[in-house]
C-alpha cells in the first residue's frame, strides 16, 4: 500500500533520482512469536484490539542501528497536533523522519511514552489505520525537499506559502461551450495578468477562507485590492 503511493509520480521520480529515501517497515518483522502477533486485547476489557508496544520499539531500534537515529519519530494519530503547511516545512528540514502507523482500536500508550517523539493528525476523523495519513505527510514533506519538484517556483507559489488560495487556471481550448477563458489571460499584458491573478486569489480566499487573510503576507497592492473587494461585498 505504501510502496504504490510513493513509487508513482513526482515522489517516484525523486526516489529514482535518490533525492529522498523512503523505507517501509512491517511491524510483523519485529515480533518473535509464531503468529507474528502485533495486537492484543485491551487491559480493562472492551471491544477491539490494541497494538502492542514492543514491535514499535523494536522496529525503531532496528531503524536506528541501520540508518542512524531519526530526528523525529512521529505517531500518526487523530489525537496529534494538526498537520499543516508549516509542519510539513519543519519536517522537510530534518534529515531522517520515522512515521509510526497503527491499526485496530488504538496503540499501547507506551508507544507515545517511550518510542514516539511527537504525534501528528491530518484531520478530525478516524481511519482504519495510520498508513494513509503517513502517505499524506510523506507527500507534503517531500515537496519541500529541494529538487523533488522540478520547478522550485511551484513550491514557493503554493497556496500556503503565500497564505492565499491560488488564482483560477486555464489551458486550451479558449472556450468550452459558453465558458470562455478570461480575455485578460489571452491579452499578453503581463502587468494586467499579474493584477488579475492577485485579485482572483484574494477574492477566493475572502469568499472561502477569510481566516487565512489574517495570517497572509499581503503587500500594499494586495491590501488595496482586498479593501475594494470587501467594500464591493458590503455595497451589494
Ligand atoms: C478507533 C476508535 C474507535 C472508537 C472510538 C474511538 C476510536 N479511535 C480509534 C483510533 O484512533 N484508531 C486508530 C486507527 C488506532 C491507530 C491508527 N488509526 C488511525 C490513525 N485512525 N486514524 C488515524 C489518523 C492519523 C492521523 N490523522 C488522522 C487520523
């Protein structure tokens, strides 16, 4: 499941070019019983199973001796700190990050106490395991590793670097049924195109996520356009 995620697309190319390395480890390889048991019934009773702590501890010990100590050991959990652009950037600056994924109803608390150095959530929902969240984190973090995304401008331009949503994008054809590409984009006037994109990005952010505007890095021109957009909404 993890291999398929990371071998495709931009990430797969980065792996081939050895700009990033990704290792997938099966917790069952760090068990010692015949059934390779990674779970057990919860102390105190109740439904479901709990992931045992030792396979996590032994897996991280093996990673440490083979690859050196990780700079962060992150438990993927709905109870973790919210993952964000800023968290992705922080993790991208570390050399070696280990992500821990659980299954079943929960993970033995000693994994948090003894193995993980932090806990991250990608959103307020419960899944059947931590693997999809881990793939999300790997993807978002890898984008910030220099060389992974071909054109660095794509990374610097992304919504959350600027703190604003992207402007609308269009490619050929110039019209689909009655939906034409805005004339300004066909005009060749780079100054006007730049201002139109700015304005559309601000308009979208104001309409959908006004909270983002408080933290956004707005220049003087942005602030003028934003005031005008706000006044326009009030005027109607
Ligand atoms: C299961 C459960 C059942 C009833 C009530 C509460 C419950 N919580 C859980 C639970 O957290 N299960 C986890 C499943 C056990 C560890 C791995 N699992 C997981 C990780 N589900 N969702 C995530 C996750 C990780 C990061 N960001 C969002 C979700």
